[in-house]
């Protein structure tokens, strides 16, 4: 009987402590207006000019910007008029770098026979 009471009270104490810590962090962020973390990681997207206006590309960039913002990364978008595709269905490339050092690079590729409005863009690493 005592062990059950102790385990339940310990669980309750842990959950109350977690809630208090969450509220303290929330209050700290609301009081300090200039609280903004930003990482040195940057994702640079280089996209062909011929596909840059497509809805699926715009949706992809908007969603990536939202996710990157939540993770406190940076995003840069370059649209090249003379982008040379090495592979079919390649729409661009993405480079991940920190400060001025390149970490990795991948190609942005879509599937061949897919609906124009709902094309899925994925990364293909070298």
C-alpha cells in the first residue's frame, strides 16, 4: 500500500515539476523580447529558373522554411538561369554548410510520372 502511494505521489511530483519548468521557460521567452537563438547552419537551395515558379516548388520551399525556422537554422534560396542538370528530373541542389565550411550537398529530384500539382521533391545524396 505504501509503495503504491509513494509511486503515485512521485509521478505527480514529476509532472508538476515539469509543468512548472515549462511555464518558467514560457514566461522567460515572453518577457525577454530579444530572445532568438540562431544556429550557424545554413541550407542553401539552388533552383533552376524554369521550375522556380511551379506550385510544387513554392510549396516545398515554404514548408522547408517553416521547418528550418522552427529548428533555428538559416535558409538561402538562389535561382539560377543557367543551371545545368546532370540527371533527368533534377530541379536543383541543396547545400548544407556551417559558417563557410560545406558539410554536405544533395540534388533535388522529383519522380518522372507524377501529377504536376502534387510532385514530391526529395534529396538525392551523391
